């Protein structure tokens, strides 16, 4: 944490992200690995990554089941994808439509195509909002190869290598339980294992809730004569109400289409106890989104948030999350200040997404077809309160 009066973008405002755009210097392989693995909770077989980096671009895939509408938590994986792309990785985003169909009743068969279209548009808009070059990004539909004869044969072969216990255990934290496990619960992770092979990935990225599936892949793929992949795991980011961000709790999430006033109201009500770091969704957003976002924009790749604190004339700079935590625990950064940081950051990041949606009639039509129940509920509410926007959506689901 430093305090001085140098000229910075936003100086003179109460709060501002420091953003730079000069040409970036070349990275060493060690620096690239550090960025690829930054802010992750766990890495399995990182040696695979370090072995590939000197030879060619690393190939990473991230799968997201096309279930409920993505909300602000999707900025967390979007930032990681942006970092992967920035250091020269080739990234595939799997729009896992069949996984969404297998996961209880989250994605009825009739809406699969529209939800995949909605996800691709919103994820593209997310990545554009953080200013990353998507030249090395490719979107792939799961159904484009998972219904092939070759995939079906490999799925049957894999079913002979994986026990029912291990398959259902792997899916226990990522598939919604409706009581007694069904066969789809076991098929779900086995398809994910095969995705790594069919997408020709060196590494798979996902949430820590997928760890059991990743461990199963590490233990099983060689039995199919397929190569073993590295696995990169994000922590689960707390919601605004404390605990995991949940689709069933409107207070815990912010819709990507929420306007500035709605965002301000939701942030104001967010759980953010003074000096308390554990389970603090506001601080987690600074750690996993705003600081790495500022580094993406920086010529020297240094995270930097500049804040004019009360009774200070010059901005104070925070370059690491450790500095933010120390200042928060010392009450230099109060809940009101960190809420303001996140509020401003979210409004800045969601504004281009909202503009893109409002200017794209086809996207709006896709949204109505992808989420007809939400659209009908929204229409009913709008009839009573014309100025209110529907903010309901599902929690982040990665493959």
C-alpha cells in the first residue's frame, strides 16, 4: 500500500481503478505460469503445464453447463480466461448443453439451443468488457461431438473403467440432487472426462467443486490410453449475503443486466462485517476480479486500485490483496469503502454488457426463448411495476 499524489486515471474521484494500456513486455515461461495459476485454490499436475510452455501455446478448456442465466460471479472465470489468453494460451469454452440437460431439470430439452446461444453471447460480452483479445478463443457446443458414434463408443468403454460409486461421488458437488441418484448423475462426470480428450486440451479449468471429477480424470484417463491433463481450480467465491453465491437467494447475486441503481442497492445490503475477511463476498470480488482486471490493463501487469481515503488529499494505492486485507483488518478500509470499490467496478464492467444486450434485438429474443419462465414472470412484474427489471438468474455452473 502506497500513498502519493502522482497523476493517475481517476485521481480526484473518491475511488478509482488504475488502468493503463501501453504495450506489454514479453513474459518468461515462469511469469506465464505464475499468471496462469494466480488466485487458484489448487493445481493438479502443474508439471504438465511447465513442460509445455517452452514448446508451444498451452491449450486450456473451460466448460460451463448452459443452465441458468450467468450472473456477476461469471466475472471470476472470465478474468482467468482473459489471463490465459493474455499469456498466449489457446482457450476453448465448452458450452455444455447436454450436461445442462443431464443435471436434473435445470435445462429442459426444448431450450437447450437457445441457452447455448445466450451463453455464447453473454460470455463474449463478458470478455469484451474486460478488454481482452479473443483471437485465440473458440466456443464449442458439447452436443456437436457428444452425440457422435465415436464419443458413444468411448463412453461405453469408459463405463467399464469407472465404478458406479466413483462416478456418483465425482458428480456429488456439481449435479443437483433430486433424492435417489439416477444414471444421469454418473454419466455427467464420465462425459466430462472424455471432453478433455475430444477438445484436445492440455489442461482443464473449473471450480474447486469439480475436484472429485478432476481427480477421477487423473486416475482414469491413462486406462483409456488417453493422456493425463493438468487441472486448474478456482475457489468458490462467496455471495453477497455470505456463503456460496446461490441462484435461489436473490440477495446473494447481481444480474449482469442489473442497472447502476439496482447494483448500488444490492451492494449496500451485502454482508460485509468490519474487519472480517472470511466469507466476505465483497473482498473476494476485489481479489478475484478487480485486482486481476487492473493487472490485465496495466503496461507492467501490476494490479493497482487507487482510493482517496477520508481525510486524505492524495490517492492511496493497493497493489496486492494482502495489502487490501491488512487495511481492512486495521479498519483503514471500512465496509463502506470496499463496497464503494466493488459497486464502481461492477457498474463499469457490466455497462458494456448491458449496452450490447439493449442494442441486440436478436439477443433479446434468444433470452426470451432460453428462459421463458423468467420472461413470463418478468412480464407479470413489469405490468405492475413498469420500471422494474427482472434480476432473477441461476448460480454459476461450470460444466
